[in-house]
């Protein structure tokens, strides 16, 4: 009963943070700020939703697999965001208010 | 209750398809096609087709997107707006859609237990699989054993596609420089911008390969099997090639080895069938492979799934290398 | 009402089929046509998988315990597994042909290719 209630709360919070990430990705002015908003979905949303589902699964093999999925996602999603931001920087898209990025780094 | 989630996902599918057709940026269209595949994978899972969901996610959202991006890198970036004949096409399409929707009112509703598809052959398979094959995943039993001949044909189709792409893109066009280490992403862009993906990628690739092995051998007990495993191995090698460069990926798994793998898989499947004939049964009747028909079926399924996995791995990685090595400037 | 909702899958199948068909016939860009073809194929997969599930059923994987468990139809899954793999094979081949067309004609727009052919 308690486990059900806690997992409901976690799932709702996770869904809410995914919604926030989605709204941010739509409303933000610049590529980098949009990526930052979408990364809320990647990290907080994933953790809350998967934690809620793990609580629903109980002490079974499925919970271990879900935990492994969570760890995998926590590795890959920020890496993908980093790769995207790097690629955007290399392609010449400058962050909104910053001074323009020079092609060759100084050192 | 799941019917509402299914309806929501199907509406998303239609919206994504409309966005794909409407956008003129082909890169965005390829990404949207990946999203389309992922949403249809979710729908398939909710419609009780777990194997199909796994395959669609791996193939559609993984390999298909990579192939589109590879082709886009070699061709155009944007679609030029053409104007001829669009109104006629729109009218024809709407008319056919209206006719199709009119005919759907005769179809059985979703989940109807008295639908014709549930009444004739399906109960026989569900009843006889524990008796003849004794494998928990009925889809694998039907795919690999009851309808093994179709799967043999499918393996040959994959092999043929590999041969076709190698014919078309295997030989570099005249005047194209050979690959050199400086042409890799890491070489061109400077190491520091790709440090994080390279470190994380190197960490993850062994686990991806391990998962592919798990999927290969657990096809009997859960969703999985040869195709999915082959696609996952191909995806991990594509990740390696993206991070470390074409040169090193071709050093790790040479092109000749990939072609050998593709051919060996298809041959393994065919030879299993012939071996069954030589042992006294019919073509692809695995019951004669061991002392006991059920064990024979298990061995047969194991061997042919391995064959399918080899072929799919070899073909998909060869296709990726054909696209990636072409037009390297 | 629930009966009509149960038909929603088929309506989406019809709409997706026609969206894909429109992309194949009315668009000029060859890669757009291929993407439309893959949408068309996905619509057909949806139709087949829709006839599989049973009310109260689960995926056709036997597990211990439930003796009176109702299982969904395994056969559409088998068909569509093969169809997905064949679809990706034709997609790869089609993309390879498009790359060669680009190298030979310099363009992947159908009307421009016809112009070049006419000369």
C-alpha cells in the first residue's frame, strides 16, 4: 500500500518533469538552452519514472533489469547531449549571448 | 485501460508521419523516422507483440536511422520543393483513405476473442508447442522450427541485400582518395571535443556486445533471437566506427571477415537443413538431430539462430562500411 | 463506443498507409520517397499486429504458474518479424542505389533527373 503510494508519487513527478522538459524544449530561444531543458527529461525524468516502476516490480529479476537500464541511460543520455552540443559548437552555432567561438582553440 | 495509451500512441504516429512528409529538411525527416519507429515499437509492445517491438526498436530506431544519415551525408541535405501534380495526389489519397476506412467497419474490434484470426491455426500452435518443441517463447518456436523454411528465405534475403549493396558501393569511384587516419572524426575535429563520447563509448561497447549475446541465446525464453542480436552487434560496431574512425573499425573487424560471416551464417542454416535430411528426416526437421525429438528441436533452433545472427551481423556492418567509406574526403 | 474505439487501429492504419503512399508518389526527392515507403510498411505492420491480441491475453511466452492464462496470437508476430527484416534490406539497397544515382546525375530530385535524361 505504502509502496504503491510512493511509486505513484514518483511516477507522477517523473511525468511532470518530462512535461517540463518538453515545454522547455519548445519555448527556449536558443539551441543550447533547448538542449539544457531537454536534458531534464534525460536525467531527472528517467530516474523518477524508473524508480517508480522499480518499486512496482518489487524484488524480482525485472527490478534488477530496470536498475541496469537506469544505469545505462544515466551513462548514455548526458553523453549524447554532450556530443550534440560539441557538434553544434564545431558547426559554428554560437551560444546566444556569448562571444563567438574561435575555430582553433588557444592552446 | 491500455487501450487509451494505444490510442494516444497511434495519434502520435499519425502526427509524426505528417511531420515527416511535410518537412523539407531531410536530416529532420530521418530523425523523425527514427522517432516514428520508436513509437511504433511501443505500440507493438502494448499490442502483445514483444519480439516485434524489440526488432522494430533495434532495426527502425537504430540501424535504419544510421543508414539514412549515411546516405544523406553522400547526397542532398534539403528537399527542393516540387509542385507538379500534388493536388491530384492529395485527392486520390483522400479517396482511397475514405474507402479503406469504410471497409474497416467490417473488421473485428481490437482484442475480440471470436475474431477469425484467433480461432483456426493459432490455438493449434499454442497447444502443440510444449509437446513438440517445449520452448517458452512460441514466436521463436514458430519462427525457427514450425516455419523454419520462411526464416531460411529471410536469411537469404538479408544476404542478398548485403551482396547488392556491396556490388553498388563496394568499389570506390575513380578519383576518390583512400582512407587515412586524419579523415576520422577524431582526427579532423580535434580530440578534445570528442573526449567524453569516446570514453563513455569505450566503456559501454563491451556491455552492448554482452547484451547482444544475451538476446541471441535467450530467444527461446523471452523476446529475442538471431535477428535482434545481429542488429545489436551491428549497432555496437557502428558506435565503435563513429568514435574511433573507419580505419580502426576495419582493423578490428576486417571487411573480408564480415563477408565471411555473412556467407557462413546463411550456409550454416542451409547445412542444418541438409544435415537433417542426411540423418533421415526431412529438410529442416530438427527432430532427428538428437536422441530425443524435443532435444533435437532445441539443438536445431540454437544452430539456426546462430546462423541468422552471423548473417545479419555481417551484412549490416558491411552495409554500414560501404556507406561510410564512400565519399570520404 | 468501445466498439468504435476498437476500430481506431484500423483507421490509423488507413491514414498512415495513405500518408506513406502520398510521400512515395507526390514527393520529388528520392530519399523522401524511401522514407514514405518505410511509413507505408510500418502501417502494414500495424494492421497485422492489430489482429493479434486477445482481451485479457498476454504476450505468447509461456511462464510458470498461470494454468488458465490466455495467450495472444503468435502468428502475426512471426510474419511481421520477417517483414521488418526484409524492409530494412530493401531500404539499404534503395539507399545504395540513390547514392549511385547522385554520383551519376548529380541530383536526387526526380524532375531534375528526368530533365538530364531527356538531353
